[in-house]
């Protein structure tokens, strides 16, 4: 069963300019197969945009947020990406208005570390109330391989 119920992808730029705005979003069904689907969508979209260096971290954090949304809320989950001015923003929206809180977990606990991962691996993160519930988001630097190489070698060219 395909866990993507509706897909809307809006690419308003082709990636030639680092300041260009790119967006993509999907509605995921309310089943655990959506976590796997969210990872695949993340890999595919970031590779398409040329953000290969951020795929692993984004994929991990998206899967944590989608799993949390499925575990703690009801209904479909909305996954959205935007990239502009060197910043990648990932959002996971669900139908529960209750904002998550980081809590202390026992060393032996099998769950409860997802937001700690988001905190540690993202540049910034937070939550925003929405008409449907809430969106939990995180941001990462968004550089294509070409931009990263150009930045790396820029001092040498001067």
C-alpha cells in the first residue's frame, strides 16, 4: 500500500542560484509505512535538489518527527521541505495541537530521544501552531555539492 495519499511538489527554481526558493510537500497516510515513505521522499527530493551532504541527517530527523506524529497524533501527516538562501527547512505537521517537550529519559529507556536528536543535529528547530494542529520543523544548511566545493576553494582563488 502506498502511504502517500496526495502529493504536491512545487519547484520554483531549478537550483542554479543558491538564493532560489524551492518547495515540496506531501500528505502521508496515518500508518507506520509512512515513516519509510518519508525517508524515501527526503532522500529523493534532497538528491534532486543537489543537497547530497544533508540527506542522511535530514532523513534521520524526518523519520523521527513523522514517527512521533504517527505515535502521538491522529490523521494524516503533512511533510514539507523548503530551501532558500542556503537554508533547508523540513516541517512535519499533524493534527494534535499539543507541542512536544523534551524530557529526561532513563539510560535504559527504548524511546524518548527523538527531540534530543533534532536538537543536536539541526541548526535550529521548533514548533508552530497550525489550523490543523501543529508543525514541528528543523533547519539545516542547504548547500549543493558545487556550492560546497566553491566555498571550500574560494580562499585559494583569491
